[in-house]
C-alpha cells in the first residue's frame, strides 16, 4: 500500500498587495514503502511547498494528503523531517539533540540511550555523543540532524536539500551515507535537491517539477544506488555512460520545464 501520497493537490500563496503565486497545481505523488523518491526542479517550482504538505506543516487549498490511506492531520512522529539548515540546538550535546524526540515521546532513559547509540552508530558519530553541536563541522551537523530524525523511528524521512550547504567532498560522503542508511533501515525517503546528479545517484525514482504553476512534468525510475551498495565506488558510478545519459535526460526535463 502507498505509504504517503498527495492526491491532486494545489497550493496558492496569497500575499496582501501581491499577485497570488500558484506554487503547486494538480500534483499527485505516491511514495511506496522502501522507495527513495527524489524531487528535482529549478528554484521556485514548489519543491519545499510539496514537502511541507507531505510533512503536514501546510494544508492544500485543493486535493488531499494521505498517510497509509488516511487523511493527514498535521505533523507527526512517523514523518521525520530534515532541512538544509540543520535546526539543531547548538548549546546541547549531540546526545541531547538526538534524544529530543524520544524524550518528548516519553521513552525511558535506558530506551533513549539505546536508540541514541544505535542512531549515532548508523551515521558514524558514535564517538561524538558528548560533543556540543557548535563544536562540529557542517557535515557532522547534518549527520546529527539525520540521527535525530531517525531516532523517532519514522515510517518516512522527508528531506529538503539536506546537503545543499556542504562542500563537494563532504556532500559525496553524505550521499553515500544516505544510501547506506536507506538500505539498512529500509526507510522510505522523499528528498528534494536542485542537483540533478545527486538525484540520479540517490533515487529509486525521480520526479521533475516545473514552475508557475508547480507541476510534476516527468518521472524516471532509477537504480544507481544499488550499485553503490554492491560495492562500486561513487566515482565509477557517476562517470558511467549510463549514469551520464540519465543525468542529461533528467536535466533536459528540468530545463524544458524551467523555460516553458
Ligand atoms: N510563504 C509564502 N508566501 C508567498 N509565496 C511563497 C511562500 N512560500 C513560497 N512562495 C512562492 O511559491 C513558489 C514555490 O516556492 P517553494 O515551494 O519554496 O519552491 P522551491 O522549494 O522549489 O524553491 C515560489 O514562487 C515562492 O516564491
Ligand atoms: Mg525550497
């Protein structure tokens, strides 16, 4: 059964004194358990709006969003959200940040500690539990953000340009980590990026959005992540002619929308 779905959703932002902006129009998207769906598109095409709908931060003007077939009622623990800006508590330790959700959920100290340990191991930060957030690099902070989202054991991770602020080397390492976490947790993922190469590398399915009004204009199945899991290097995969061909196809779809 489809896990999380938007059914023919439309969102128009109306600002006083300004023209209304049709951020999304008639968008339908279903995410199945275990899928890694990546949305790409030019800036302003409604990607963040779509993620906010799926997260339950925003309600559509038309259409509906469902989780396991039921209408969504606001944000919930079964959807873990990660933004580009890591939104961590800088004065707290890594551990306190990761335990934040489980603490709110009323888990015991022992349960919290066990889950925090598992999540930090998963993102490669086991030795950094007692460090303060301000002591960490940007890439490490994003890993804490990921561990914090995973600590709630969500059914799906929703990520808005999570790697957008990282340098190229760190970014590639984080892409590899996301694929490994996806495979190990069998998590469903919905991720937004404006990097077409990143989309082709990570996704099991790519959806292309086009602006004004924001619509899904193309979809591509994808399976390069499985090659990373089978032991091939990122560099080898990204320079493979099959990878480059799909990357160009997706890029063409993005550009078609952006200039239409
Ligand atoms: N709160 C808001 N009020 C008015 N317009 C908005 C608001 N949020 C987004 N928009 C507009 O809606 C469109 C889609 O925005 P967004 O979903 O953030 O796109 P993306 O994430 O793809 O860059 C853009 O034209 C943006 O300027
Ligand atoms: Mg955005």
